[in-house]
C-alpha cells in the first residue's frame, strides 16, 4: 500500500534542506518505492500563513501520514511572540499530539570527517552512540508551570519535573529493544542523588532489566555523563534519559562528530510511526544562502525508511550514498577543513542522489 509522507519544511534553512530530501524521496519513488508526498505548514511559516505554529490542518495531515519529515522551526523574528504562538510550540505540539515519546538521536562519526571534530581523532574515531531521549513528558510538559507574583510583589517562575512509572517503562522498553539491535550496553542517565523523580526512573530501569538479560544496564548521573561524553565518548553504546537531559546531552554528543549538520533523528510512537528531522535547528544566520548542509536531513530520510517504512535496504543505500559523496571529498562549509573547497546545499543533495544510483 502507498505510504503517505508529510513534508513540513518550517523555517530558516528548513525549506532548503527539505528540498534536497524531497529530491531524494522522488528518486526513490522513481526507483519503485511506493510513497506519496504531501506538504504542510509548521512553525513560524505556519504562524505567518495561518496565525498559529501548529494549524489544525497540519495536525490532521500528520495524524493521517505514515511518516513525517520536518526541516526546522524558529527564528529571531518570532521571539517576541507570546509563548503559545512561538514556532517551537508547533514542534512540541506535534510531538505531544502524535505521542512521539521515543526520540532516537544517533551520534556517528564518519571516518572521512574525523578531522572536523574539536576532539582528538583517537578520542572520537569510530564513534557510534545512540541517545534515546524521552520526548513527551518530564519538565517540558509537566504541570503546573508558569510565572506568578508572590505576596511581596516578587515574580517567581516554576516548572514541574514529573514522570509516571508507565512513562518511564515505555521509554525504557524502547531503549532496551534498540540496545538489543546494537552493542547491548545501555546506560541510563539520571540525577537520582538529588531528584526523587529520577530515583524512580533508576528503579524502573533496574526492574525492566530483568526482562532483557542480554543487555548490560549501567547508570550514570547526568553531570558525570556530560563529562564522560567529552572525556571518553566511545565507552557508550546506547544512553537513555529524560526529555531535558536528553536535549542537552544530544547537542554535546552531536558536536563530538564535528558538525551538528550531519545528524538525523527519529521520534517514534508506540506503533513505530515517526517524525524525522535533522537535530540542528533553523540556523537563521545562514538561511537563504544555499550553504546549509543537507546531509542530516537526507540521513533522516534513511531513518524514516528503516523505522517507519520497513525499507532497511533502501535506508542502507542512502547511508552508503552519503558515505560515497564524503569519499569524493564533497564538503559543505560546516564540515570543511580550513582552506578546503566547499559545495552548496543543492550540489550536495544532487551528489547524494547521483551516488544512490552508482
Ligand atoms: C531539540 C530542540 C527543541 C527541544 C526545541 C526547538 C523546542 O532543541 O529538538 O532538541 O528543546 O526539544
Ligand atoms: Mg535541543
């Protein structure tokens, strides 16, 4: 049956990088992949057109799609809007509305780019980490939240870090299952020495471990995990953590690989339906210049093929094509060594599509 893919370009460099992914999807369709492509509005682009960062039509389109490809949201021109109208709320609304609780953020260092990392090559060579971030709970969504005025007139801001056992169990099982398919070592990251909710997190992970005797479970406090990520990142196989810790650690892990412009992500629901997006943001500083690196978006298409469309061979073909263009020496600005020649967004996208058929 034809699989419906919803494309949400969003803001900043979103439309440019997504255009390259559309080209790739069209090439795959021409090669026999049974997909139909649809477009929708999200973020600031949706606010400009419809007055809301997540219009009802977009949520309905997303609910009907088999998979979603998102570019990026946000930009300085939207920062003064009231919070519910900001572009980020479009993204958070989709995550919550579609119950995409399991966020997979791989950090893989392509050997061709070992020199692009700010860490020594021997520390990062061969790096292959998967961060599993809980995405629909924790402090991002906990109630109550807000800013209130105290009796003395002083303002007080507050957010709530809350996890139910069932939420922890759901993300825990997702992480154990993924770990089974990789190096079988799972590190759960918490702050159990200070926060009761993450003490429950740790106890729940320990309870679940009994069902996955083939996986080795370890625990680490988040501050130590941040330090270990830059000290000796190759000690990790899979890390599982809360929404906010995962937000922070995944940016750190991304930078180990040299450029955040290389890394895709998947956000999955319980049935494997997913939203796929590069983990970098909308990069308003380079938007419209044709210099953004489209590879994270193309690799997000590969994740979509693997996790939502059951097309492991096509996923591997896309990943191989990306490796080939790196072998050919093609570099966008963000992954070029000083003085090295660079290509633009479109050239890079064309090269991957060409390498796919090679
Ligand atoms: C991410 C981003 C988002 C987040 C923002 C844009 C809301 O930083 O996907 O990591 O904090 O989750
Ligand atoms: Mg983030």
